[in-house]
C-alpha cells in the first residue's frame, strides 16, 4: 500500500473498494499486514477519524514519549542497540523506561502479525504509565502505542530488521482500523480482549468476546492470555483453550503445550501486571474521551456564538453536558466506583513473588505518612487507596478547562463527604480521607478550592510545579 495518498475517504471505484474490503478483513484480526516491499507503517492514506479541527489527530506536533525518543534518535542523542536474540526490544524498553517485569503474554491471534502467534509462541506486551510495547516471537515489527497528553494514543511500528539507523514510524491507518472502536470508547485508544480460542490460538467462531477492565467479572477475564502468579481459587479464562474434541464451544481445557520462557526477556505473564493493565487501558481511554469531547464542544460553540458575546460569558446549558458526561465517567472509573470484587488472592505472597508489583509500588509518589496511590491491596480490590495513579500523568493534566476544573470540584465533593450518593458508597470514610490527604500532599497544581479546604483543615499541601514527564 502506498503512503502519501490524499487525506480523504477511500472512494467507491471497484479497485479501491476491493482494497478497502481486503483492509477490513485484515483489520478484523487486529491490524493491517506488513507490506511485501518492507514498508511497515501506513500514514496519510485513507480516512482517519478526528483528522479535522479541532482535534487534528494527524498533526505531527506531538510530545508523546515515542515522538520525543525519535527526535533524540534523529539528533544523535540516543541510539537503539540490536540484541542478537531479542532484536531492538531490550534497548527500546530501556530508552522508554518500560520495565521488563511488566511482561504479559497473549496467545490469541489478535494482532496483525497473527500467523506468528500461538500458545507455543505468545505475543509479549510491556507497559508503563504512558507506553505499550508489543513483541511477536520472530515478528517483523515491534508494535507501540504511546500516549500524547493532548492527542491520546499514537501508534508506531519499529522494523525488527537490523539497520544502521532504526526509525520509529508512525502508523495511522494500520492501527486505527481497530483502535478507534466501541471497545476504545470511540477514540484512538487501547483495549484488552478476553476471547475463546482453539488450541492454536484462533478465535472460536460464534463465541463471545469481552473487553476487560477493572469492572469485568473475574470469570470473564484473560481468555487467550497466560496468567502466572495467581494463587486464588476463583476461575478465570486464562491458561486454557477450547477443547475441540469435546464438542462444547465454550468448555475450556488447560493448555498442554506451554511456551518456552527462554524465548522472552522476562519469565511469565504476571497476574498483578494483568490487573493493572485492565485498569490502565480504559483509564487512558476515558482521559482521552474527556479531552476530545471538551475540545469538540468548545469548538462547536465557538462556531455558533455571536461576535458580540463577551469572552467570559457562561457556557450555554446545552454545551456543558457534552464534556460533563465523560468527565463523570472518568471520575467514577478513577475512583473504582464499580470495581468487580477480587477473590482473596493472598496479597503478601503475590507481592513478594511479583517483581512487577514491587517495582510498580516503588515508583509511587508518597505522602509524609508513606502512603501512595500505587500501593496494592489485592485482597478484595486492586489498590489500597482506590484512586487512579494516572491522576499524576501528563495526559490528566492536559484535560482542557472547564472539564478539568469540573473533575477536581466533583472529586473534592466526594472525598470530603459532601457527595454521599450510592455511586460512591464503596468508598469508606477512611478511604476518602486517605486519598484526600495523599493528593493534597503529593499532587502539585491543585485548584484554589482544594488549597482553601486544606488551609481550613490544617492539611499539608504539595508545593512546586507539576512533575515533568519521566521521558523528557
């Protein structure tokens, strides 16, 4: 497929329609195939949602971690080293500050490199707060999703062949075919799928699939994934495939052909990493959705307002719901309002055995009491203090006003007990107080309303500017 084609929808002529249908058939399996000529990223070709004002998704004015790294590579300030066994993966993870112990393994054929994926050779996924990196055994390209504070998920591919100057190529049409969908809340985003697979990793026709997040019942999680470190007794869909000999389409049997851990940079598919991943993916999507809807609402209003209207005029009633609805969704999700209860898993044993859990907690910003939003519970819920650590992210800070102010106002109402609605009944008084104190002590740039509350109640308040990105 050619790059550099006009930024317009694919036409209806027979040859172009045939190409579109072929593209969609590939997209159903994850993304588009690699070009036979070696081109790995398709950019500026075909219709991409949100390309126009005010989002300008195709803009190259990006500050996501991969865009910053590519600029450093181009300026000679960084370099990607090639490993004979694992290609560019170890070097890329190090340059992006993505921990290798975040590794999870998925054996369902849900990537565009699906022919290489199987229970014997699962696809590896690594992540930090801003970046996701996918690695297929003997694959042609590393698959990367990097979150820009303003634009959300930006997709890249890195050719796995050894070259003098490896380049991280932005991939638009390749990935947005599947990563702008209901499972990503209609914006460029990320998602975890739980599916029924055969013993070869192919999806079982006619069976359900599930989008996994923190609200998913445990019994519906991790179909097509390996799960290591789990010590509970509650059933889940991981580590198993449909036994075609039994004739029951959804009867899962343990896989009899495990993968070789030596083929991967880290052993296992950590259950704690999977739990965090389930939370983080949809949290990222909700941040982006709130960002987009706020910009779209304000842009639409600006097109219709009268020239004589004062600049500080209140927004009409019809404008605010457009961004307040996703902001409320974000608020509920970040406070784990509808989190599915976890089966008791033996928190102490799991955290002690999980390198990911220990590293993840160690990165926490702590208040004077030593508490952090990254501290785990793992008995009945994921985190000890149920408020998302992504409140510290650049993407959260980049949510436009007035949506961000609305979120902070509502958050203060809930944490101070002024909002006692049933939606937040699972937050105990102790939970609310702890989260409030942690945020006041560790989150710079809180609104004046928060500072006034802290001063009135003699609580410590964080000083200084919001933190710089770890990738700068």
